[in-house]
C-alpha cells in the first residue's frame, strides 16, 4: 500500500545533528486573544498534499509540523520553493472567512511557472486551506479580539537530485497560527532606509515571485538596518538605483503632494501585493486617481503620505526615508509632516473593516471556510 504524503514526510528523524522537537500545540482555551502578538503559536496540525511527478495525492493533515525530506532536495540547494501569506477572520456571526485566497493561489502559480514547478489547481489550494483552518478552527481568534488566523501556504520541490533541474516530487502544504492585532495601541509610523550596496531583485529575475531567494537576499541588509533603528529597508531598481521598487516584505504606496492620486511603482521585479490591489480598489472607490507607474526616487520628497503595505500589518505609514545610496552621504527625507497619514489611515480602516465583516464586502474578497466552534 502506498504511504500517504503525511507518512512519507514524517519519517522518524535518525540524524543526531538536527534537533527537531515537535512543539506541543497551545491550548486554544487558555490563549489570551488580545495579547498574542505576532509570534508563532503552535496549533493542532498542518495540511499537506504531494505531487508525485504525474498527479496530486489527497489532502491530509498531520500533527507534526516537522517534515522529513532528502538532504539533496531542490528546495534546499536550488531554492525551488514558493510560499504565501494570508489571513482568515471570525465575523460577528461566527463564520470564518479567508481574505482573497484565490489571489494567493494565482500568485503562487505565477511563481510556479517561473520556477518550473507544476501548477497548483485552485481547487486543491482551497482544499488545503479549508483543511488546515477546519482542523484548527478553535485557534481562529474570535470576533472582537482584533486577531486573525495567519495562513502560510508553502510549495517546494524535493527528492534526491544532484544536478540543477526540475524536482520530481513537490509538496503543497499550509501551516496556520493565530496572530494578534499588529497595532494594539494604534498605528505608529516607521523609519525607512535605502541602503547602498544591496539589491533585492534583478530586472528580469524572480522579484515578482514569492520565493525564498528574494528573502535570503534581504536578511542581512534588514538586520543591519534594524540594528540602527530603521523598521524597513526600501529597495530601488537594481539596474539604475533610481526608481522605487518595494520594501523588504511589503509594497510601496503613496499619496501625491496634491492629495489627488494614489501611486505605486510599476515594475517587473516587485511582488504583486494583494493588500496593495485592495488599497488600489478602495482608493479609486473613494475618488482618488490610481497610478501604477515608475516612481523616480527624487519624487518621493514631494509625496504627502507614504506607506508600506502587506498582509501582516495592512499598512505601515512611513515617516521618513534615509537615503544612503552613496557611502558617506546620508540624507533623510521626512514624508509630509512625518506624523499624519489621513488617507492611508482611512484606507487601513476600510480594509480591516471589510476583513472583519464590519463593512459590506462589496468587492467580493471574502471566502467562507467554516464556522468557529462557539465553545472555544
Ligand atoms: C516582497 C513582498 N512584497 C509585498 C508583500 C505584500 O504582499 P501581500 O499584500 O500579498 O501580503 C509581501 C508579503 O507577502 C512581500 O513579501
């Protein structure tokens, strides 16, 4: 009999050099929803499905979040891997709703095509999400707590392989962990920096894919920036270092000096942020002109508001950008008055109200997954 994906991927680990402890799941009944913050809270299970080179196997859950794969797997050596991030929210009526999951699947498939990986059928992607959320429904923060269930789909090539080429087997999985309100005491603006000496993604590379290498390239510059008190690194285009691209893990959005336009860079090498797509729609809905175009870094000083946007936080207003492209010549630009971000705040309030079911979902962004157990 064929072993299931879950069995194959959880062979007992006999290696002595690696310590893979299996975390004890948190007890959902004792979680303090209002103070969980943004760390990993171990939940009951993850969901997995495997592609064996010909077809996809069934979606299964397993309680152990550790995976056992061959040490010569493509994911380890050649970075043939993609991930996603999205959230599910409990509405007042107890229904658990995922925010724009189909767009995450589309983005994963964009990456899969670029990295030579098989396509992930939308139905399978949604099954994996539904399975992990259903199995961990009592971990979805309740309505009113300000929290949500963060979902981390992942997709990678594995199996023994020495030379560079497509992997023969692939795993699609999803982990789920409850997260709290990122801003328990109100939104705080952040300081950003453009660092000399580091690029995020090349013009025709994989910057528009949610793949590991883009993040590996950012670990060191982001740590250096953080040690100096900057919250986010802003990257410019890798060819000329002239045009705005995006922040480490979020897109760049701005309100022009005249307050009339919502602008965001148009570039082949940035990730298509689903939060940004939502902000664009809402900005247009509230009468702003939406411009996707090249943004010369010199224009940034004229913007009234700038923000970083992404799933985890929705919006981080940027109070200043320090330009250190040329060594020894540091220049800091304050955005607007550095303190007030009325348009970004109104967009933030609308996105989060739709996500929580407090404003009608007029753009059809939410997908029903299951009911949250009333007893949890
Ligand atoms: C590089 C990068 N840009 C932008 C985003 C924001 O995308 P989203 O709004 O879909 O979370 C993310 C986070 O996923 C990211 O990693």
